[in-house]
């Protein structure tokens, strides 16, 4: 709530008080106006210390988050996975849309590293669900072997590959987005 809104609210409260309205009405107006303020709402219902608000999902392995206690937005590259680029249609769009559908509004970020572009590389969780692994299990992401040190990712990739899910339904460079990017240079 800005200063102008606050002055307007005080002025209205004074007018109501002069007209012999009960104090309760004034209190209700003040409380309602505070509840409508985003700053006050965040103060009452803050994001948990280890949680982040999902601001944008760019593609199947990159998102922007607003994490509790940080003033700057955090751009995250999801650890261990690589999804088709948005230009690799329809695979890129499908990977992004799947991530959007499973992420929800708030997530937990476990930072692993920073990449050469300054992005946080991390594992992202919605509740107890590791979204990185969920992308792999749904056949929306390939395991990025060059940067992945966790064996559970490779194990999780086996089933969708064998079942022909998502990117594994048809052979091509959408299964190895890092190779596709090399060819685009």
C-alpha cells in the first residue's frame, strides 16, 4: 500500500468516525485494505525459507524462480537433464508444457552448481517430487551424461526409452539436444 492509499484510508476513517459510525466499521475497512496489499499478504503468508515461487518456465529444463530471502530472481538450469530446444518441435514444447504442469506455483530448489552463463544448476522439487527426475521418467528429457554424476537419472531413463515414451517414440536429435545445438552453431 502506497502513501497516497494510506492517506485516503485515514481520511475515510475520519469521515466515518465523525458520522458516528462504529469503530468496528473503521477497523474492518483498515483490515480489508491491508489484506489487499501484496506486501502485507507476503508478510502474513511468506514463502517458506527454502521455497521459491515459479515465475516462468522457459523450456523443459530452465525456469526462473523468486526464492524466499532473495531480492533477485534466480534463473535455474535443471541438473542432470537436457530437453529438446523450443525450435525442436513438437518435442521442446511438450517438454516445457509437461514441466509447467508438474511444477505448480512454488518449488524447492537444491543448488548443485553454477553454469558458465551464471545460472544456478540444481534439482527442483514440488513437494517430494524431484521435477528433474520426473521429466526423465515421462520421456520429456534425456540424461545429460556429461554433467550428471547421479546414477538414479540413468536408471530412470531406461523405462521410458524401452517403452518409447515422449522423445524416445521416434529417433532423432531431439533425443540428444546437446548434439542438435552443436549442429546449429
